[in-house]
């Protein structure tokens, strides 16, 4: 039988993961808004797109971890 501490630990971890997701999304929004500028050169656009791609992969990993943690809870 799960104790209160056992159930609090995954929830605390999940809250922290959602915090990381929030921060990641805020950073991604900043990069996306940079790309909207009219004076952005091609190299910068490619760099921003690469950063957003990496952030998307990180976001997928974080959400997969959350789902895995929830599916293991009793």
C-alpha cells in the first residue's frame, strides 16, 4: 500500500517537470518572436529553427516522463 510520502514524491517530480516545460515554452516563444523580425538574416533563422527543434525534442521527452510516472502510480 502506498504511503503519503510515496505518492507525494511523484507528484512533486511531476510539478517540477511541468515547471521545466513552462520555462522551455517561454524560451521557445522568445526564439520564435526573434524569427519574426524583418531584419533577421538566414543564418540566424536557421539557428533559431535548430534551437526550436531541440526544444521540441526536449518537450517530448519531458512529457513522456510525466506520462510514464503517471502510468506507474497506484
